[in-house]
């Protein structure tokens, strides 16, 4: 019995690893392309063709931070006459609207307790712009969260990529509070990895990138064709990305357009946010999964991007959950005496090896990201190294979160932003 249990788990874990390898081996190519691209990341474009943009910021009780975002927009090297700032004070009970107006933004307040979420706030403002500012003829819309800060060349760099013909453009997501604790660092490392080891190689390989929550630019024609903002799942960013990829859009990435955002500080805040993300991914999979898989096998310029997005929303966490549950159930059965106790030692070693392999992969990913992005991460060097070693534990917490999300009803919950820094403070 001992050899049967050990052999079963050993071969099961090997098969699981091979399935992962089959699904995600293309991301090793991404890493190689990303590392080669580090030598010269400058994208040649038509920088001197200035387009008129509207910046849209959805804010709920963000009086502490929204002023600094607007200041960073006013400090842009891009001509100010080509940029208008719109703020939706969404169900606010503080002075967000007053602070935003004082900082120089056009502000509208929205109160709706039934339609809650960023997507509804964006749609509210798009309808206002359509009704009251149609004569401004905006070429595109920037979307930001109130806690963001922009590098002074941000809009100029995004404009360059936009002028290459991309109708949706995402950017380099850095962190205002990388060094606060292992949770904020965990978020920051992942977003840096996502920018430079997923979106950068996608761009280089002429595949579609994906937006990540905030810090992106969308062509006005897309919003006009959709009749506003139509994406209202819990993860409207990945829904927006996949919806546009299925329609044939190719999302671009501007690696030199840097913005900073604030990461959740406490584990409870992080749990609530990532629980919403996990539930949102399940919603997106349910809504778009069949279309994505079908388009993988239709020969067009976005077939690979459909495969890439399918891998983004589907197999990894589900396969991980199944693997953890099977290993855990067998181990629990052994501890309860259902199987011979002699199996405990061998099974423990097998589980520790599996965990060790997972930890090593995540650690290598973190170290590679930290080393290549070292100069762009603004904190003490020793913290960068230490938080590389805690990153695998941060990612491991996604497992219980993803399991709970399968069964729990999840609603949007505000994450308070309290890190008040100017763009000069961050840099």
C-alpha cells in the first residue's frame, strides 16, 4: 500500500507538472524575448503628432490621493492644451469632488447604490462627455485610478505608441509603496513581471497585450462603437482586453510610459481584492471561454492571442487547486489511518518536493524581475532581495482565495488609499 500511494502521487505530480509545461512553455519564449529586448526598449513612433485626449478618473472617497495624480498630469511634458481631466466622484462621502475641482479637473458626482463599480462610473462619464463635450473631438481616453501617479513623460510615450496604430495601449505599472511590507512587494513584483515579461514580449512578437486594471489608453472610436463602457464584470480590465481581442483588436504596450499605484497594505485588504479578481476571472471564463477556445483554431492574426488569454484566465489556478486537493486528501487519509502509517514519511517528502519546486519557480521569477528592473524599483536594495524570497508565499495565498471564490458571492469593496506621495517623492 505504501508503494502504491507514493507511486500514485509521484506520477500524478509529474503529470501535473508536464501539463503545466505544455500549457505555459510559450512563456519561456516570452522571457527570452524580454531579456533580449532589455538592450533597447525604445519604440520608434510618430511622437510629434499630438492628439487630443481626455483623462478619466473614477474615484470613491479618494480625497487624500487624487490631488497628487492631477498634479502629475499637469506636470506632463505633453502639451497641456491637448489634455482635459475628468473625475467621477462616485458615491463619495468625503471631499473628493472638492479636492479634484481645486486641482483643476472637471468633476461630476454620481450617486447610485445599485450599480456599483468602476465600469458604471466610467460609463457615466463617457455619457457626459458625449452629451456635453462632443465638440472637443477627443482622439482617445486615458483611464486611471485615483491613487495613480504619472511619470512626466507618460502621455508623450503613450502617444508615440498610439500613433503607431494601436487603438488600445497599456503601460508600465510600478508601485508607490513597494517597500511597505511583503504584501505590497508581492503585488509590485507581479505587476512588474506582467509588464516586462508578458506585455513587452507580446508587443515584440506582434501579439496582443492585456491591460491591467488602470493606466491605459483607448481610442475614442471603440468607446463610440460600444456606446460607452459596457464591461461590468468584477474584473472589467481583463474582460475589456478579451472582448477587444475577440473583435480583432491588438492591444499595444508602451514600456517607457511609467505610472505608479498604491498596493493594499493589510492581508485582509489583499484578500478582499484578490477574491474579487479570482471571482472575476471565473466570470470572464464563463462568458468568453468558449469564444476564446473556438478562435484559437480559426486561422487569423489573433489566434495566438486568444490562446494566450485562455491560458491567462483558465488552467493554471484550477489545475493547481486540483493538485493541492488530491495531494491534501491523500495525506489527510494517511494521517487518519485510512492507509498504512508507513506511507506518511514518503508522502511528506513528495509533498515537500512539490512545494519546493513551486517555490523555486516563483523565486526565480521574482529574482529575474527584481534584477532586471532594479533601477526602477525605488527602495533599499536589501528589501528588494528579501521580498523576492517572500514573493512565492504571496503567490501561494492565491490558492485558498481561488477556492473560496468558487463558492462565495463576491461584491466590489473599496480598498482605502492612504499613501500620500507626489511623483517627486516616489522617484
